[in-house]
C-alpha cells in the first residue's frame, strides 16, 4: 500500500470533525485506507488552525506547514488554479500543493493520487510518493 500524504485547505474555524468527514469520504470513495496516511499538510497561515491541529492529534500524525514560496514549484502539477486561494495565500492551490510538498519531503517525484475535493469549508488532496 503506497504512503499517502494529505494536504488541506480550510476556512478559518473549520472543525476537526468537518476535516475528518471529508478525509473519510475521500478515502472511502477511492478505496484507500487511513492506515496509509503518513502526514497532514497545509499552508503556513493555517499552522495555528485548531481543527487541523486536532485532526493531526486524532490520527497521531504530524502536521507540516509550507510557505507560499515553498509551494510555488508545484504549480505546474495542480489540477485547478484558484484565484481566490491565491488572493488569500499567495498559492494557487493549497490542498494539492501542500500534499505534493509533504510527499516530496519523503520521496522525490510525488504525484497527486486524488485531486482537490471540496466539502463545505474544507478542501483536501492526496499525494503519493513517487
């Protein structure tokens, strides 16, 4: 089973339950297991977001954050470019970019396994190691 890395974007105040519901839904829909998850990621501006911190604690996985500058190299791999995300964060796609960045910390050549999925206030993408 390949290692999976989850990248999240979310609105301020998004609950851990909302993030977890999206994660569970996406894993189930794609026939993937939570046991393959190796870490969660988001953009640096979300480092203090309680929902993301609580989700990471719930799964006993690290939450890594990346600056917009660190995420720029992944723009060509994005399935979608959001002007709204860019206006807020300086990044064209938080979930996909952070999933790819986290996967690349472990293995060069990471690729998106699941393109961005949106559910209410949360966005999720999954990347796998190359």
